[in-house]
C-alpha cells in the first residue's frame, strides 16, 4: 500500500515540475513589439505624415506609399543620391534585406510586411506602372513619380 502512495506522489511531483518548466519556457517565447528597426538592414524607419518633405539635395521626386487598407501617404523626397533606393534608405523611408536580386524591401514608411508571414509584399511602381527594375537599381528621374503598394 505504501508503494502505491509513493508512486502516486512521485508522479504528481513530476507532473507539477513539468508544468512549471513548460510555463517558464513558454513565458520566454512571448511576442515582441516592433521598434521600427529592420534587423537585417539595421535601419530605423519612422512613419512620415502625408505631405512630408524629406531630405536635402538638388534632385527631388514624389513618393506615394499605399498601405494594406489602401490609405495613401504622399512624400516629397530631396536628395543628391543617384538611385531611388539609395535616397529612400538613407532617409529611413525603406528598409529590407539584401538578396541576390537586390534589396528586398520589407518596411516602407514604418510599415513592415513579409510575404512569408502575411502573404503580401511591397510592390514598387514607376509612374503608375509596375517597375521592371528594383528600387536600388532605379536611377532617379525628376519627372517620374514612384510608389510602393502592399500587394
């Protein structure tokens, strides 16, 4: 009789220890808040208000950001950089990961999307047409307008 009671007690203690260790383990796996920094690029991305004028330089261009809900934010960019990607990265408007195809933009104007997680991505447009070049290889033309849209 004593042996049954000892087994029951041992099993109960083991189960309680297992539950406590699982609780402590899962507490460390909680979600974290996005601080606005893309860890791959190490670039701070602040949300800019509609109509904001960013940067300094002799070249200027228009940028429109369209989020998941379809809300538009229009920005005026001033720069001395040669490509759209260089200008926007320097100003913290975009961030992402370098790949064999160029910069894979994951964050635009403080909004991060990830195709692997969300099933959507940032599409780059030039004058309303889907771009045939990446943002980091697109030379700035003052008469052109650029946009990023969640698709």
